[in-house]
C-alpha cells in the first residue's frame, strides 16, 4: 500500500502579537510545558491517522484504548465500543487499499483536561484518487479524547462527523 501523509496544522502556539510577556520565569516554564503537551496531543493524533491511512491495525491498537468508544457515520448514529467494529475496516478495506492517501489536519485545537487527559478538535481532509482516476477530497470534523496511562497517551473516545467513508477511524 502506498500511503502518504501531510499533517499540516495551524500553529497552536500563540502568535507573537498574542503572547503576553512576563518577567516571572515560572510562568514561562509553565507556558512551555502547556505548549509541549499540546504538541504531544497533535503528534499522537498524527500517528493515529497515519496508522489508519496505512492500514496498520497493530499500530492503531497500540494508540487506542481497547475499550475505545466512538460516534461515526459508519455506525449510523450508534455508540460503538471496543475495537472489533474498526478491525473490520482494517481487515477488509484499508489493508487491501493500494491507492495513495493524503491526510491533512486543519485548525487543531487542544484542550488540556488536567495532567493526564486532553481533547483535540480539528478538520480532517482526506485526499485520494478514485478507481476512475479522479482526485477526491473528503472532509470530516473530528474530536478525540486522549488519556495518559502508564506515561503513554491513548485515544479513549472519538466523534467524527461527515459522510461515511472507508477510513472509519
């Protein structure tokens, strides 16, 4: 399978005009820590989407909690729990998909929910060439909840809006 990824993302860090200068060095260290944690969440989300677009179920299961819950178009409005629903797509569609896929994350916004929890919301663009050779771009709106367990971030819940696609994760 040939899969490419292009994780362009709007800079989450404050623009120069938005940064408030402080002479308190502890505030600067704390701000740097917050920025680094937010970047961690973006990086983990990129890794998860890379596992999906490359059809790598093993990598996907390492990033997701075994009790992952989700709302997504393929589930037709139902809450899905566990990995079996997603495994179907890896086994029957993603692993057999030989076309190039490009995924772009737009406007990521990270909420830190304490030391060990975070939420990220973003627009996901997925580009590919269909069977007729026509370039296609699909858009979905995604929110993912991350929980750090044993010093490792895991995706515990996601909600994806948009039309049903074969990359249902």
